[in-house]
C-alpha cells in the first residue's frame, strides 16, 4: 500500500495529468474533425467536377441530336410566347325557353 504522503502526491499529480490528457484528447478530436471536413470538401470537389463533366456531355449530346442546348431556356421561351396570346372563350347557355302563339 501507499503511504499517506505518496497518496497525497498522486492526487496532486492526478490533476496535472488530467489536464494534460484532456488537452491531448481535445487535440485528437480537433484533428479528427479536420480530417472529416477535408474529406467532405474533397468529396464535394469530386462531385462538382463530375457534375460539370456530365453537364458538358449532355450539352454536346443535345447539340448532336439537334435539340436546344438549354432545355429550360427553350421551355421559358415557349411559355413566354403563350403568355402573350389572349384566348377568349364565349359560352352561350340557354337558361329557359318559352313558346308563345301569336294570333
């Protein structure tokens, strides 16, 4: 067993060790978070590059097929043309009908 003096010394050092270990734990957690953030950034960059490549391929395929390069723009233009047209519809409805004899 430890003497009272040794126990007192261990308790005193325990606080110092605890602080040291807490700092090390915090450093490891921060470095792990940095690694996660960097991995996410790398994945986002890869996805953006893939998407840009696919969009370019799709544009070329649309041009090869004779379709407009931007289908959304074509739809907006078509919708804009329809908005300029005025359509008037007249509906006649017979509410009641009476026959009269004129002598």
